[in-house]
């Protein structure tokens, strides 16, 4: 197991950063159509928001603030999955797209579990 794979499982701040970065790389492959450009813009925003809000959660001032930020992370991870699915112009997922969709699902579940533990 290489360092990135170890980090992926144990450092959520790094994992969300990697997700946002891989989304940006994926977006560069999208066709330069109106749909491709707009889906790409939305994916950049939502995937970056996952990472940014997780950093904010780690710096939260209260438990209530932490939970709110984690809920935003979960919402943005789900939204990223939507934009990833919509960004497929020919209804055939690429391996990169499939991996990113799976990561958005896993992040959504992780943030959901964190929220449950905070109740």
C-alpha cells in the first residue's frame, strides 16, 4: 500500500483535498460544450467545498458549528456525485469518473457516520 492509499483511509482532510484535485483533473477532459463547461464549474465548486468545509469543521468553535460544517460536507459530496454523473456526455462512465463517483459516495457515508456519532 503506497503513502497516498494510506492517507486516503486515515487523513480525511487530505482525502477531501485529493478528491477535489482529482475532480479538477477530470474536468479538463470534459468536452468544451455548454453542458460540459457548466457541469465542470459546478463540480469544481462542490468538490472544493467538501474539502474547504472539512477544514472549517476541524477549526470549529463549538460542537454545533462542527456538526453544521460536516453536514455541509455531506451535502456537497452528494452534489459532487450528481455533477459527476451528469458530466457524462455519452452515457458511458470512464474509469476515472466511476472512481470519483464512488469516492463521492464513500465521503457522503463517512460524513453521515460522523453526524450520527455526534448525536
